[in-house]
C-alpha cells in the first residue's frame, strides 16, 4: 500500500513532503537539544503590571485650628 501512495505522488509533492519532514525533525531537535533561555530574561511580548501603589496613610479627621462653638 505504501508503495502505491509513494508511486502516485509526483516529484514535487515528494520533495515537499521530504522538506516538511526535515523541518519537523530539525524543529524537534532544536526543542530538545537547543540552548536554554536564561531565567533573568525580561518578558518581551507583554506588559508587566507593577501592582497597586502603597495605600496612603490614614489621616485624622479634620479639626479646626481653634475651638468653635458649633464644631462637634
């Protein structure tokens, strides 16, 4: 059966299948044996959110600079 399939393909299709298989094997070899990325590489394809700013200090309730009769 395999000989019939290979025999039915034209030469250009055989070349395309061979090149595709070569690229696939090379890609898998690069994934397994290729160089590892360093862990200190900053992300390139995205934005890193710095997070929320620190919460402001709580302020005491407002008071007048001197005592007023209507201030409670």
